[in-house]
C-alpha cells in the first residue's frame, strides 16, 4: 500500500511538473511591417516567462497567444504542414480534411505567423498591432490564387493586387468561390471570409473568427 501511494505521488509530481514546464516559457519570432518602405523590418526573437504575457501578446477573444508553445502542427498531406492555435486546431483539421476529401483544391495553407501588420503606425512608419495570424487564429488558403487587394471597396478591375496571385473564381480551381464549399464550411463554424471584409481591402485567401 505504501509503495502504491509513493508511486502515485511520483506520478502526480511528474504530471504537475510537466504541466508547469510545458507552459513555463513563451517564445516567438516577430517583425513589423513598414508602410513607407513596404517591407518587413525589426526582426526579433522574443523569449520570456509565460507568466509575463502582456495584453497585446494574447488574443482576448480566443485566449490564444503569440507563443509557439500554444500552437499545434497540422499535417494534411500533400499540403505542407502549418501551425494554428491549439484552441482551434481540431476544428481546422476537421474542416480542411473534409474539404480536401470532397475534392476541393486546397494546395497551400498558412496559419500562425507572428508580425505586427495591423493598426496605427509609429514615427518610422511601422505597424503597431499583431495580426490574427500572430495568435494562430487565422488561416490563408492558396495565396497564389486568392490575392490580397487594396483600393477594393467592391471587387472589380480597379482593385490593386498587393500580395499573392490573382483571384479568378471559375477560371482557376484554386481560387475560392464566394458561394462554394470552402466559404460555406468555414462560415458554418462562425469564421469570416476575407473576401467579404467591409472596406478598402479584400483578402480572398483569409479566414478567421474575428475578420482581419
Ligand atoms: Zn491572412
């Protein structure tokens, strides 16, 4: 009996220790987007105790963070593996597996990618807020066929492609159809599609719970 209790004690200690160590550090590589030079600047690696997360390092809606320790690798061959926040990883895996199995052309997916590409700019012209990708709560599908457009209140010939490739639904099978299975599957789970963002930009590759 004594021996059993001691064994149980050791197991309990191991569980507590592994839990504590698993969350002890937060690390990530980040950058800022410079709006004047139109390039990424200020690359840096950040490592600090997980207990010292700042407000901007955590997404208030999902609780997901910029830490690589909170991201899960998703592997659905032949798509190259990518990372998303552990909170949404199971549903992202499910949706994409279902879509690929039913014949949708999903060839390239990106999720977690830390950088300040949103919000206001500082004196040097650097963006100051983390994007949804920084928390692993947004994914981009087939960027080469679902570009990001500016000056695009409504999609048309005047829109300017600023990232990725041309969006040509009906012509290219990797372009996301507005009323197709991919958009419908994500919307059913409460995700918003970047192709329907209000305002100047349309980001046809982008899905997230909070829009942008
Ligand atoms: Zn995106």
